[in-house]
C-alpha cells in the first residue's frame, strides 16, 4: 500500500515544507513497511521541480493539472485528493500543517470518516496500535493519541523530522482535469504579502517588537535579516500601530512560524507571542531587560541594547 503526501504550492513554486512532508512520509513508511511514497501536487509545475521530490523520498509524483486549481479552492483540492485516495485505495495521507491542510483534513474526514490528527509532532508508534504525539495548548504541552480509523490523515508540524535529501529523482505522472468542475466560491480579489521570503516558509526569521521604539528604526532589523537571508516579523502591538504590515505579525493571533532560527529583538516574550514561535528549532532573544520573559523560552540570549547589538551582529555575520 502507498502513503499519499499532499504537497502545497502556488504559482509554480512548491512550499519549502513539501520536502519535510515527504521526509516525514518516507520515515513513517520505513516504520509501517510502506515503501511507496506518492506525492500529489495539484496545479501547473515544472516537471524538474516535481521529479526532485524523489530526493526527499517520493517514489512517484502525481501532478494533476487544470485551470481549476489556480484559485486554491479548498473544496476542489480536497475532492481531488480524496478521489486519488479512493482510486488508489490509500489509507494514509500526510500533509504539513497549515490552515489549508487543516481544512482539507476536515473535509476528507467529513466525506470518508477518516481519523484526522493535526499538529502531529512524532513519527507513528506501531508497537501497540497506531499512535502519534501531537502538540496541544499552542505548543505548551503534548499528548499521545491512538489513531484507530481505517483511513488516517496526519497533519504534521514543521520541524518534526530531519530533512532527507538523497539526490534521487522520482517519476512524474501528469493528469489533466477539465475546467468544468463546479466552483462554489469565486475569489474576486487578492492581496499578496510583499518580501522575497515568505514568513511562514522562512528558515530564519528576525522579528522586532516595541523595543525598537518606532518604524524609522526598522533598518537594523532589515539589515540583519538581509545578512542572514531571513524573513522579517514583528509583535502584535507593532503591527497594530502600523509600524509594520499586519502580515508580519507573529503569534497566537498572527502568523505561526517554525523556522530553524527565530531572533526576537526588543520583544518581551508574552505568552501570546511565544505561542506563534515555540516550535522554532532555535530561539534567540535580544533584550535590554535581563528579566524579560523571552529569556526563559530562548535557547540563547543577549542582554543588551538592540541599537548597539544589532549593527555589530550584522557586521559580524556579513564578515563570515
Ligand atoms: C488575546 C490576545 C492576543 C494576542 N496575540 C498576540 C500575538 O499574536 N502576537 C503578539 O506579539 N502579541 C500578542 N498579544 C499581545 C501580547 O500580550 C503582548 O502585549 C505583546 O506581545 C508585546 O509586544 P512587545 O514584546 O513588542 O512589546 P512590550 O511588551 O512593550 O516589550 C518590549 C520589549 O522591548 C524591550 N526593549 C526596550 N528597549 C529595548 C532596547 N533598546 N533594546 C532591546 N530591548 C529593548 C523591553 O525590555 C521589552 O521586553 C496578544 C494579546 C492578547 C490579549
């Protein structure tokens, strides 16, 4: 039997997390003795991009093309994935956590009765049934759940497994669908976040808080981000007062990020901010108050004035 992995992307570019999704499925496959890892990609993508998914463990890529996928409609995507699952008798679907994949999981569960577990943070344990760990209370705790349904959907948090890259190439099967599928909701306008690196996808994020004093000082955040190839983020009050755009607001009520490195500058470390960053691999806090709560959550901390520390840090990184 195969494991199906849904790969998210947009406008011909796959999300970086797609590599993690396949790496997770491949490692789960070793545990479950399912050696066929089928990646499903919906929309138009270059064959070379798709075949490279073999490097992360895909044994085959199914690419369904059609104008109908251009609008990223949840219903169209979930129906297509469910169709592939039914046609191929697939019992396990793996996706990386996002609002899109959570919605797809819910719809597939509604139609097929599948057991869906979201925020998964471990590979399956099949020593006694089928169990996974999932993160709860915005990452403050974890719980183990038994997944008993015949059809299972695992929606996995980023940074759950190490990326695997073998350099292998996977065969790509292209399927065309007609555009006469009924689309119930039509998107009539789009506003795109600016910036070269998408916050949700970034490997490194440099975020600024109220400690930066004003929007005119954001140059030191942007310089450090540029030197590191990072995306920029901010705390909620910073976007609330308009120092930074709302799409940069990180936290419980904003974007949840899971980069390899999150650098918080002049951010106190309120629980609502930490809820959006606590699945990052390494957290660094830069704050002039040694009692700032962020230091309790951080792996590394610098007690100092951001206006002195950041230019020096940026220069050092540039020289490396
Ligand atoms: C329902 C609800 C939801 C919320 N959701 C979110 C959310 O999603 N995201 C979020 O961020 N917040 C959220 N908040 C707000 C949150 O509680 C905090 O108020 C907010 O995170 C604080 O932002 P801050 O750390 O930038 O500012 P402050 O709390 O004012 O902290 C500024 C920090 O900068 C430091 N500092 C000052 N000067 C310097 C300097 N020169 N150099 C270095 N450090 C300096 C200070 O020591 C301080 O620690 C939410 C609140 C509520 C009630």
